[in-house]
C-alpha cells in the first residue's frame, strides 16, 4: 500500500515539474477556388486558426496554400461547399504537431472535467 501511495505522489510531482504541453496535428492544405471566393475562403481558414502560406494561379481560379489544425477541418468539405457554391476543392496532408494555444487548452480541460 505504501508503495502505491509513493508511486502516485511521485507521478503527480513529476508531471507538475515536467511542464507538459498538449500537441495537435497540423495539416497542410491546398484549396482551389474561383477568384470570386478567395476572400471568403481565406477568412474561413483564418477563423479556423489556420495560416495562409501563399497563393498561386490554378486552372479555374486560385490555389490557396496554408496550414490548419486538424481538429478545425472535420466539417471542411461542407464549409467549403457552402462558401463556394460547390465550386471549390481541397487536399490535405499531415504536416507536423504544434502546441495547442492556451485558450483552447483551457476549453479542452473544462470539457474533460465536465465529462469526468
């Protein structure tokens, strides 16, 4: 019993001293849209905590290149269809892990405590 208590206490102390961070997957995204919808799509990517890396001409408009946290992309096909009248397409691939911003961490912690 004493061993279990000692292990629990040292685990808690070690966790506090380690200063853990929460990481999230960040996706590379390419969105091809007609020129008329560029502003709306860029604003939507920014709203999703994304970063615009660049733009290039595409066959039927412009290609927007950026990075967006994966958690923000779950309904992106529907969002893009709504923004562009079903005239936009997108591709994603895993890019890297990034630290979750503090306000999002607090929200995740609050939701987890509510479920527990």
